[in-house]
């Protein structure tokens, strides 16, 4: 498909070349062509060649009742051509095309979300028939097939584990931040990433009926139903264009001179809307990139200040998306430090997802590791080690009830999050509790959204378990909470809220991609998931909510700068229109005057490029009032 940016660049180059050639010809003695001077003939020719495609584009807009800023420009070109003012028409056409080039440059590239989704899935699966393994394409998988998933491979189909054990990362699909243990009889989801052990599953669904395929289907529907957002320049142009056209007609009616109509129309061409606003947007995009914020859709910068509802995913967005050791409950005469030192010494040899959290906690307290005499790990059962003739066992509540029910009765009640049960010499020694923790600046960020950025409603919509989501919401004083949400349910919630008011959605997983597309503004947190970053209008590369605050302040600054540059330019145009209306300014002089107004508006718009920092007003604190 032809790129609008490349097409407009070719038009711009041709217009500029013919304009320079025609000026040069005026100093020669070349005879006329078809009763026109050579320069006028060339200008008329280039107006026809370049103006007709642009006229067609704007005509299509008019059919949609979109009376924008470019309508006045093309009307001025048509009028100039009819009245023989070819130089004025060419200059206006040049300004129009330059604005469209800037606009096309600022507009995001075509979304490749569905392509990224399809590329993420493997094209080949390993089917096992008896003792023979064969490679087949994904679409050949049938219900009941035995599929082998190698370490770190992506599961191609929904199924049930029938051989082997290990863990899978389902966080991108479900929103739960932990690796999920997989043993015989446990269900697996297509799109989940296998851990370190090879497992065999029985396919329970066809690939096109599996979870990942459903997410792709929802994503496709969301793309088709993406809300149409009218840009700031078009909004201002819709107001200014009729007023300017009325002024031009009035001056023609009073004077009876169509040249005055053209002169007013040329000066009325709102080039600050066509040029200054795109330049402001490009400057803001550049500043954002310097601050680790990638703007994929410039509409984000224009629409973010208007958003009234903020919807957040939980895992990886409001939280860090990884398990942290929250508390240690010791039994007998053990201290927390003793327990942590012994457990961390053994966890060094494990690849369990919670091992990293234990080791980080031990390093934070500068604990030395003990010498371990022996370690063994049985998937699904736990980790066993010996230190100085002490047998230390790290297991689960479920296993403890099976192996030592008399010890299990002493366990504290089940709490949200995950836990490890510690046995020393077969005696209950401690319970370690883990939780996906709130970001350091989380409370400060959420609490300032209403008073500073004027959000009227704040929601959490997550695929995680209700206990986890509700606990986080209580820390942040958020009342509107939806847990265990599928991508389809997230889209429905976001669409319902977006129909009521402009809506911001923030997320970081594959299961967030459809909602990111559906919201008025979608912001992806972090750059680890290509699906989410492709679906979002902006990407926060650094995992910090303070960067989101920077983006909000930048969008406010852009809107103020754009309104000032466009508004100031239109005010100067109105002054020029008055003098053109009383016959003091000719069409060509009006076109040159409009260029001067453009320069002033552009210089003001460029102020964002001189900045190096963006103001933020949140503090890193987890203090809550819960």
C-alpha cells in the first residue's frame, strides 16, 4: 500500500522545484504557452497535478462531514487557480502539503499487533506416538494427541499434563505473577512458557479453539472497533474554517472584488493548525523519547489530558510482577534470621520461582550462607537439604497435610499470596509468605490522579485472583475492583467505560493487549512484551509510575503549547484578514504574510525541544491509609 508520508514528500518536492523554476523563468524572455507565461503555465500544471489528489482526499473528508483546517487551504488553491493567481495558489498548496507531511510523520505506523501475536507462537509441535516423536505443524494437532513441550518452549495448545513435572509462566495470559507448578493431571494453557523441565501434555482442544487463539480473535475485533478520535487541529479547524470562510465571503460581497475574497482566504488558511501543531507533537515525541517514553500514536498526547477514567492492570503495572518475601512466621525457638539463613543456603541450589525472593531477602540482611552437605529436589514435592546434620525441608501446605497431618494442624490460616512451609528435623519450623508487592511510588501515584490530573474514576481490572487484587486495592484505596478477568471481559469493561468518558488503560501482558487497543488511551508498562507494546499508544520503557506521571504532564504541556501556537497564529491571521478584506493586502502578499505567521507559530511550538526534563509531582512512598 502506498505510504501517505512518501506520497506527500514527492508532492512537496515537485511543488518546491516548480516554484523555484517558475521564479527563475520570470527573469528570462521565453514566450508564452497557451496565452500564459511559461512560469504561470508551470504553476498551473503543478497545481493540477499535485492539487487533484489532495482535493480528492479532502473531498472524502467532506463526505464524512469533517470540515477541517485543510478545507480552507484547498478552497484557497481552487479560488486562486480560477482567478489566475497561480503563484498564490502554489504557495498555499506548498504550505498544505508541508503540514500533511508533518502530520503523517507524527502519525503512528500501522499496528502489527496481530502479526506479533502470530509470530510469538511456534509453528512446529512435537507429537509423540508411542516411543516415536515427530514434528508436525501446529494446525495438524488433534484433540487427544500427546504433545511434548521442551524446556522454555511456548505451549501450542490447551491441554493436560500426562508425563513429567515442572512449572510454567502464565503471567502474560492470566495476570498471576508466579510460575505455576505443573504435574500430571494439571491443565496447561496455550501461549504459556515452559520452565526448565520437559513435559508431555494431552491436547484437550484444537489450536484454533485454545486460549491463545481466543486472545488473537479478541485482539482482531478490538482493532476493528478501535475508537475514532478527532485530532486537536481538526477540532480547532472545524470552528475556525466556517468563520474564516464567512469573513472572506463578506469582504467579497461588500467590495464586489473576488481578489479580496482570495486574499482573505489565503491569509485565513490556518497553517498554524496544519504545521505548528504537528511540529509541537513531534517536539513532544522527541522529548518523551529522551525520557524513556516511546510515543507510538501521537493521539495519546492530545487525548490523555481529557481522560476521566483510569483503569489499571495489577501484575507488573501497579506491582513489580515478581514474588517478594513478605513475612516469616517462626515456630519453636527459631528466629526469623536463623530460618532465612538456613532456607536461603538451600534455595541457592533450586530453580524454583520463589528461590530468588528468598535469596534477595537474605542478601538484603547481609546474611552469610551455611555450608550445605546434601540437596535434593523432587518436582511437586519440595526441596530437601542437610546443614550440620539438620534435615531442612521446604514444601507446601498441601504436601504437609499429606505427609504429616499432625504438624499441619499448627499452621496459621491461609493468607493471600504464596507460601513455603519449612520443616527442620521433621518439625514445623516456619512459614514463609510471599506476595507480589506494590510499587514504591504506587500509593503516591494513585492518590494524586484525582486532585492533580482530574480523574473521576480509578479502577483495577486484573486476571489475578480476587484475594490478591482486593488486597492491593485496599492498599491503594481503590473501590472499583474486578479480578479473575479474561481478555474478553477486560475489553468489555474498558469499552463500557470508554462509552461513558475518555478512558486510560495501563497494562503489560498479552492478556492486556485487546484492552489497550479498546481504550481511548492505552499505555504499555515496560518493554518486555512485544504484544502489549504494539497494541499501546505509548510505551513506558522504565518500569516506574513516575514516568507515567511525566507522560501526563508532557501531554498537558503539549496541549497548552499547541493551543497557544495555533490560537496565537489564528489571531494574527484574523488581523491580516481584516487588512486583506479592505484591499490593502494582495493574495501573493497574503500568502507571504501567512508564511511569516507560520514562522512565529513554529518557533513557539519548538520550545518543547529545548527542554531536558519534565516536571513530576509524585513521591516514592507506600504509605497508605488503609
